[in-house]
C-alpha cells in the first residue's frame, strides 16, 4: 500500500508537469530517471494500470534523452566557488544569457539579458523591462519596482537597500538551474516570461535513510594593486594645458590644493590605498538534513554566508533557512510545502557620489580629499558617528495539493507566495556634510501572491498515439510599496531615525531654532493578472510530437478596452534517431524541434490603465519630488513624465526558435545549435510633441525591436570516464544582432538623452561625434563661403586648440545632425569554455569566460581631461573620489585640447573616448580531492557518503585591450565611470561532507 501511495503521488506529479506556475519544477530528469524501476514493480503488483505505465514510459524516455542536452548549469562546479547570487551562478554557463556585473560590491544589482535587448536602456529605471524572469521552485521572484526613480534627481542607485533580490538563494541549496528556451514552455509561463525564464529548483525532500550534508569554505578577496599618485602627478598632468592655452586669469584661479607644493597632505606620500584596498575574509557554512518515510518526508537547510569586496570595506552577510515537507495521507491525495526565508545585511560603499546623490545636497567640492593616509583615515573616522544600515528580508512559500480523480485525470492546485522587504537607515553627521547633517529612512516591500489550478487528462489510442490535455488558470496579485523620508540640518548629530510607515501622524517633525522639516514620500503599485490556458500535446511513437498552447491574459495595468489579450504558441519535434537512425549505435540522439509563440509583455505601471493623465512638477527647480507648494492645488508647466491618452494596449513578444540537439557515441559527444528570431512589438515609448502643449512627450504604443541570433553548445568526454584519467570539455557561444523595427506614428528617428533610435539600426549604438584631430592653426578652421561664418558648434565658433569634429552634412555647423551611430554597448558574441579533468580522486575544473564585439565610452578618462569644466561647476561631476588618486587613465592616448573652450572639447559623446572592450577572462579554477577514496576511511566512518576538499580561485586573469581597470565594470548604457568596485581575485578553501 505504501508503495502504491508513493507511486500515485509521483504519477500525479509527472502528469501535472505542465502547470503554468510551478509544477514544471517537478518534471525534471532527476525525478523521472528513478521512476521506471518503481513503475515496473508497481505494474507487477497491479497498482498502476498498463495504459498509464506506457504513457509514463514515453514521457520518461523523452526526458532521459534530453537530460544531457538541457541548457543547465554545472552545479558541481558552481558549488565550489564563492558566489552569492543567481546572476553569478549562471554567468557564462548558459548560451545566450548575458550577465552585466558592473561592480564587485557584494549584493549589488546585476543586469540579466537573454537573447538581446527587447527595449532600449536610457536609465536604470529601464532595467526591469529587459530582464528574464527567475523562478525558484516554480515561484517567480519579484523585483524592486522602478517607481522610486520618479522622486530621485540622480538615478545611480535605487532608493532603499538596493540589494539584488536574486542573492537570496544559497548555491548549496540548489539542485539545478536551467534556461527555458522553448517558445511553448515560455508561453505556458505567460507574460512574466516574455523576456525569457531561468528555472531554479532547490534540493527537495525525499524518503529513505536520514542524510546529513555539511558544506563550508573560508577564503580571502585579494586587494588590488594600484599605482597611487599625489598632487605632483596631477600638477604635471595639467602643466601642458596651462602652458599651451592658459592665460593670467587661468593661472590666478589655479586650484589651491595644487598650487601649494609645500602642502605635505597633497604633495607627500600617496598612501590612501592602504585604507581603501584590503584583503577581505569571506566564508560560508551550511547544513542540511533529509529523511522520512514514503508517506511523509522532509528536508531542512540552514546557511550563513559572508562576502566582501576588497575596496571601501563593502560587505555582505546572508542567513538562510529552508523547509520542505511532502505528505501522502491518502492514495488519491498528496500535499507538498516549500518555505524559504532569507535575511541579508549589506554594508555599502562610501563613495561621495552615491552619498550626495541621495542627499541632493552638494557642499563645496573645490578641494578634494587628500591622498594622505592620515587625512583619509581622519575622514573615515567620521563614519563612526554615521549610520548606513541596509537590511532585506525575503520569503518564498508554496503549498501544493495534488488529486488523482480517475486514472489519468488529475487536478492540482497551488498557492505561491513571494515577499521581500527592504530597510535603509542612513545618517550623515554634520562633520561629513559641511555642518549640515542628513537623515533618511526607507521601508519598502514587494508582495506577490499566485493561485494556480491545473487539470490534466492523458490517454493513448494504440500505444503509439499519446495525447496530453492541460487546462489551467492562474491569478496573480502583486503589491509594491515604499515609504521614504529625509531631513536636513537637525539640532544635533544624535537624532538618526524617523518613522516612515506611511502614517503622517507618526512622522517626527523637529522644529527647534532653525529646526528641520521631514520630507516624506509614499507610493504604491498594485497589479492583478488573471490567465487561463489550454495545452494539447500529441506524440506519435516517440518520433513526432506536436504541442499547442492557447492563452488568454488580462491585466489591471492595461486600459479597459484593451485589457485582454489572446496569445497562441505552437511547436513540433522530430526524433530522427528513433525514426531514421534507430540502428546506428554511433548516433545516441538526434532531434530537431521548432516553435513559435506570442507572449504578452507585462506592463508594471498602473499609469497606463487610467486613461488621459500626466504628472506635474510643483517643486523646487531641478529637485524631483521636492514639494514647495505644501500640497495646495496649482497649475504648472511643463508636465513631467509626459501625457498618457487612450488606446494604450498590450505589448507582446513573438519568438521563433529552431533547435537541433544531438549526441553521439553513447552520449560521449554532444552538440546543440539554436537559431532564433525574437520581435518585441507594440511597446510603449515617449514621443515628442509640440512644446507649446507643455508636455515633455506623449506615451504611445508602436516601439518594435527585433533580435536575431545563433546559439551553439558543443562538448563531450575527450577522454572517457572509464579511464583512470578523464577529461570533459564544453564550449558555448552565442551571436546576437538587434535592430529597431518601428517607432510610434511612423517615426524613423527618435532622440532620447544621448541616444538616437533609428529604424533599421541597433538600439544599443552610441550617438557621438567623429573626432579627426585638433585645430593647430586658424587656417585649418573651415569658413562657410556663403556667409563667411567660421565653423561653429551650436553658435560657438571653433578656435585653435579645439577638436576637429567631422561636419557630416557640410553645413558648417556642428550639431546633433553631425553625430553618428557608432559602436555597440552590448556584445555581439558571448560564451564560455569549461574543462574538467580528473585522475583517481583528484579533479580540476576551469572556466574561461569571453565577451566580444562591445565598445565602451570611457567617461572616467573624459572626466579627468575635462577638469576645468568639472571644477568650475559645483555638481556631481566635480567630485574627486579618493580612488581617483591613482593612475587609472592612459593619458598618453588623448590629445591636448583647450580645456577652457566653450565647445566643451572633452565631452564624452565623441569617438575619442570610444574603446573596444572585448575580453577573455579566467573566471574560475578549482582543484579538489575526494577524501572518501582514502583506504579504510569509509570502514571507520560507516555513515560517510562523501568527503570532498577543494581550493578555488575566481577572477584570476583578464586579457583585454581596454584601458580601464576591468572591461566588465561597465554601466548598463555602456559607459565606464570608474565607480565599479573591483571584481578581485578570490581564493577559498572548502570542504563538503555527506553523511
């Protein structure tokens, strides 16, 4: 009976494998591969009918043949590395998935892009629109909403802890990570998966003897080797500019910190790096216990990890707890629960830019921090009275009920919960803020509730024709909310906390002499999504299969007359191995599959569903969201965020995929090749309208972007495992090309910020001037023969010492019409080469990660050469961070222009600062030994299943022509600012024990 109960439970799980929101997690090869022996035994005992058994056998065979070819991460390699987030786990491991990790600060947000950009990236606010969904045990993980950027003047970091919510899962609790590429599988997941889906399955409970696992490592992040400089170096750098173009007034305004060569703080030892760069310890320890009977079993997992950067004392700590319980109280009913809880404590960097971007207050920036260790140390001591706490709590939970109604008719219902909340308390005393202290407090949460139901019916006609019918409904309710308060110039440096729970009656308004006001913001977004789908699968003798999904989605964020959208999907597969090469032993598997799907792309802002409306700025000039009218009704132009009218409808993505999967010589060699075409259509973008209307633009549907690409994965056993020495190797690479296919109202060009979108061109191209040298004499400067006007830049005449920017249209005016599209911020080719060598109990694995074809605008170099403009205007560009007292710019490669020129000769938007940023990196290297192979060890420790010890290194070497510190430390828009903390070499010693 127990055997029968367990059998029906597993049968139910397999038959419900097509559930749109989670049951797919159970339909993995690791589950299926253990079932044939059980099913055969159950058949002999009459506990499973032959019809069901035949169907399941075919499902199992299909899964088995796909198992070695799935787009999955090699978890054995990843679990031996000191990685803390899902983007780090998948980096380089999955063809077509590009990870932008632009800082080594642990816990900072990374950007994931699958099969190219589906939308242009103008600011950090746009990142969520291009990211694939990440599912953990079938639960789609919510991300921080972008609405806090609406009240931020500077969008370097999102308000709050700004912690990557994908850093909440410990790698040793993960069973598998897969990228879902099949269009029909994506269509089943619905609008959340319009940009792709990463499927993460944690290790789950199972019956059997009690099993205990302990994993731990300790390591060091190695400090960077830099070339510090002092004021003498800076003085010599500026000397040619003053000698060539400086006048008496310029000499009189020479910066004071450079003018006095007797000042030992600036002209003495430059030893600040001793305090900024340090070796940082990291560690991890986790424990899991699994056990139970066939009718009830459990798994518990607990972990603590600490990560760190080698720069600016940035740290990250995480605490994990996970529970999983499975029960089968009746033969027709099973229940499963999953609960994951995470606590993250993040100590962020202390850069001046990030601090002043949040405070919105700029002190006098004319005198930078001196490169002296004593001066910098005294500055760091002021942080003892500061407060910068960043906490994140994360919970994922799932409750699943499976019912066997009759033979192969099954029903499943599932409740998914994803909840995370972030806290940030910041306080900077008056000693850090030019006698003005600052306090800010943030609380925000993202709450996702999903209720999914799935009914399946399966049958075969004559053991060759197998049908599977699925009907499903899903209801999703998302709530995003934040409360934020900040204040300036308190009566002392002791009041550091304000209440920000949204109740204005509880806010602290301090009004002593000259007192302070607390400025407070609240916002809430709610999304409701209801979906229903029908899916039909047909399989003929495990040779041909056809699949179709018909889906209907309705979202509360879309206007009522366009609220619902119908999206179909179709796919087919031809198993050539079974059909044409059944007798060819050298061919282990050869399958061609292709599919097409239309997937609705979710709108996450409720602004689009309310019809005509706009947002008005009633605040201080240049201060976003800072009120000055105390809530009184008023009329003001221009209206920020543009105009939203009627007829806003669903965006959608059409995706076509053709894949060939093959393996040869008893699966010793394998190769996957995928060709895809992905078009994101009917997207919303702000378009220009006449200025007299007062709006900054009008939001319209009509943005279309196409991505075409090729993905290849090749690998195998170079030396088979039957030998004492064996070698496995694989390489994956992906090509991608994007282009803009349409703009609203038939527009062909649209300028947004410093980018120009043009139909037929890539959306990630830079829009820059072409530099052709420097004007060394007045005779070189062109003159318009019709008007006798000298070549000018938007009314400013060029002079000797100015750059030669190509006049593309020959009108003797250098303006936007002369800027050209050039270079790409996204790589054209990405991939990874992985190798694993083993000999007896030893194994060595290595990963080489490469990215080719992208260019970068070196904003760090532009800022260094643009010192005159930066120092004459007190802005964030005027900040000179302590880490800028190092030789990180190749000053020999740039010409000497007149830095006082009004044409702004060192502006970043010119190809003078455009560099190639291709690279190859030895990302990971691990050497391990299986201690359980030691003679007599298992005899002395009866319960020992495994004892593995290893050493690993990450970010070990980089080959590149890029002149900056690291070609990976590039912002989302392709600029290199120098602010990314180093992806430093990290070394660990670890042990894994299974009992």
